[in-house]
C-alpha cells in the first residue's frame, strides 16, 4: 500500500521535487557507454581472424623460367656449336673431286651450383599468443619461402659472381656559382659504381654495403661483396658565394646499374646521392651519414655465394650478347632513348637489328623499369607518323578513360617480316636499364628445349631444426644455377637517361 501511494505521488509530482533527487541522478548517469578505445571497456574487439599478408611477391622471371633436375656434380656443363662454315667455304666442286672441309665454332659453358636459403623462427610464447588467431608456425614457414623466392628473383635478374666492376673512374667535376645552396668551400667528390645488388639494397639514409660479414643462424660467418665497386679517387673543386652547385660525372662502368656519390671536405666525403646514370648535379650538402672511407679500398662488386643472373651473363666478355651503354650526355640528365620519328625507338631498333644480323633471332620480351615503360610510350606516341596509327575509342555510357600504354614493340628484323616483343615492367629492374630475353630459338632441331632454365641439384625444401631452445626454427633452401644455353639471345641497354 505504501509503494502504491508512492507511485501515485510520483506520477503527480514533477521530477524537480526534492524527494526524487536520487532518482534524477540515476537517470542522468551512464553506467556503461561506448569506449573511445578498442581495447578498453566492455567492447567487442572486431579483429578478423588470420594475419593479412600485405606485401608483394612478384617473381615473373622465376615463374616463367623452367626448372629442371640436375644430376649431381659441382657445376652444370654443356657444349654448344655457335657457328658453321666459319672460314667462308665455297660449296662448288669439280668433277670427281671431294668438297672442302667445313669448319665450325664451338663454345664450352659451365655454371657452378649455388645454395640459396633463409631462416625463420617462432618462439613458444609467440605460438601461445597466436592461438585462436593464426597458426604462427605456418606463417613463419610461409614467409620464409616467399622471402626466398623474392631473393631468387633478384638473383636471376642480376646476381653477379664472375664479372667484377673493378675500380670506379675518377670523377670529372665542375663548379657553378648558381643553381644550388653550396657555400664557399673546397669540395671533394668520390664515386662508387653499383651492381643491381648494391643498387637495390642501397639508400641515402642507410648507405651502400661494401664487404658484408653475415652471422648465420648456426653462428657461422659468411663474408661476401655487397655489390659496390672499388671507390674512385677523389676530385676537388672550390665553390664561391652561397648559391653554388657542382656537376660530376665518371666514365660509364660496364655492368654498373647505379652510382653512389659522396661529397664534402677532403677525407670526410659523405653519401649524398645514388643515381642510375653516370653523373649527378650536386646542389646542397650531402644528407647521408655514410663516409666514403667506410667502403674500404677493395672491389666488393661480386658475391661469391650467388650465381650470375641474366644481366651479368650478358655482360661476360665474349658472351655474344648485345650490350650497349648510353653516352654520358649532360651531367644529371644523361642520354635518354631517342624517338625515330616513325613510331620506333632508335636504341631498341639498333639492338634488334644487331640480334638479327648476327644471330638471326628475335627476342620476345623486353624487361623495363616503370620509368622506361613511360618514356617508351611517350616517344612512340609522339612520333611524327601518327597517320599510320589507328586508335579506337570506346565510350559506353559516355565514359572516357585517359592514358595510353605501349605494351608491345614491333621488331621489324625477323624472317617472318615482323615479330612482336612484349614490354613488361619488372619489379627489380632499375631505372635506366632495358633487358631483352628470348624464350625459344628460331633454329630447327637446335637441340635446345629451354634457352634459359634453372637447373637444380635440389629444389625447394624446408627443414624444421631440432629444438635446442624454446623456439621453433625453420630453414627454406634450394641448390641451383641459372643456365643460359645461348647468351646471344640476350640484349642489354644501360645508362639510359630519364626523358
């Protein structure tokens, strides 16, 4: 009865009545509200199960090159007949007499097997923490295999073990009172040429690696070259005023895909630029921290633990591959590709013509960097012979998309009157370099099924090492070599300026 009376009173009295102060306070307070943090309060954590692998695993050469099994030994060896009738024998014969004796040219090839591998590990606590979310041990094995494939791709493209770059030439430099922010000072400039390995793993902030000593998972040590040639001698020049600049260039180094530039006071030259042509314009103080003196005095351009990739197989003296280095041009600019004004590129046509004239073959793929892909498109589309081109535009529902990409190149030097060369952007190809490859030889009964192949003594395998600590350890390995039966099937153009 008391409760009923209180309820009737509550219906009749406003909430401002003093008797309802405690009730009013309860109405206004939020016992639970949405937390501002995903990890505090009584809030569901909406985490999707399974880690997302947000990194690219792009290995186009590894994917397309056939893999075949080796037969033991320490190297793959083969012999090729590279030319017949090398003495220009005439074939007419006189009555009852025998013909002349044919002379042929042969070449012996060898390629040493190399082991490749990488290690990953998962400690017990990481496995405990991942329960119900992801299989951390499987993730560790997966990332190890993918990392090995990425490293293998870079080695297939530009591993360098047999052709050192040597000593980088001494820079030629000149100063200007304008164009930069260099103060009055005597400047010393040093250059070091880089292989693909040195270029890929170098940066202004992190420096370039000369000799590398690596501590392995079993605590053994390996020492090998990091892809940097012996540094050049220094050259000095004095600037005046406060707006000075310096141009520097070196004679192009055969096989170099990049150049590291150091400048500053003599004896204290600091890394300030990495270029893909043989020159640089210096407009300000170097922003890196690596001293040129840290590279030492040796040529560390080769890696004894790697096999030669396609770029350096082409560069081997006597390989027969077409190799061209663009002229130095203006410092910092170089010499770009040249449009022929008829929908073609002069430098590419020269390479294709040489391959036909000397070996009667045509490449099928042109591997480029995004810079060269764009420049090739611009030069072809800006050619004067646009009347010979026909563009078909489709605009459904009045939608028109912009942009044109040249995806193939017509090789006008082939027996069938013209063949198509695919243009593909390679994730590891540096700016300023073009590599052409050939999948099949046009010679009947050549005895060569695969022009290029990976020959393995042991293809990919994984080892889960015995437990010696509370940690699961995995190794992913392969033992292989890159075989190229006919190096003249390659063409290489380097030191290409942007433009």
